[in-house]
């Protein structure tokens, strides 16, 4: 299976949650605070994925994420796509973008984070993680994609 076919397996599951649409908070300080909180949530979630605890990563995801894919489907998808990459050797934040609209999702607060990641078996990957602020005020991951 080619690299693009392997990574493309997650695309139909969560693609609508990952493509950012226009819509930004007017207050730059609030935007920066949201990006920081979302980044912390994403990094905590990525640590769970990096540990191979795929079911637990689904448990820690946003309700919107959980309604888009079952726990069993998520585990199967990551076993097929993420596990073959091996350990994440390094991860550097490329950028964070605050959004109030994301295609296929209700209006809300989202931050699209992109990381340049080096895996044992894949150099030069890009991970896109999209945390959202839930009604409780807690930031949780609503989308994940590796390219």
C-alpha cells in the first residue's frame, strides 16, 4: 500500500473537521489564549496516541469527534495508519489558526494546529490536529490527520 493511500484512509473519516474556513475572533488576545489552550489539549492528546493508546485517545476526544467515528473504527484506523509509522521522534509546531467555523461542523471555537513530525519510519510528516472548545469550556480534539 502506498504512503498516500495509507494516510488517505483517515481522510473520509475526519476531513470535514480539519479544513479550516474563514472566521476569526476579533480579539487578538482571546485568539492567542485559545490557541495556547488548544495547543496544550492537542499535545496531551498526542501523548496518548504516541503511547499507542488509541481507544483512550477516542475517549479523550470531543463529542463531535466521537459522533463522527466509533471507538472501534478509530482504533482500527490508527492501527492501520499510525502504528506502522513507529515512534514519533520529534514534533514541532508549524502553526496554529483560530477559527469559528469549520466545514461540516457546527459554529464554535476551533484551532487548527499543524506539526512537522518525524516518525521512525516516516520523515517529514505533517500532523494536523483540530481541538475545539466544548460547551463545558474544555478544549478537546475533534480531528486528526497525518500527511
